[in-house]
C-alpha cells in the first residue's frame, strides 16, 4: 500500500465507506495524532 501511494509507514489515510480518501496525514508524529484523526471523523 505504501509503495502504491509513494508514502512511508508514518502516513495515515482516512478512507470513507465508498473507498474515497478523505484526508491524508503524511509523516505523522504520535503526539496528538489520534485526537486529530478522531476530530476529522465528524
């Protein structure tokens, strides 16, 4: 998957039910990341 999108393992994708990528976080740091992802779900 990472090779297909040309990103490294520190990238997070938010994908909706129909497979559309809603948001990408490249090169994330752990601190606060889960909260940022959670807040993007609304």
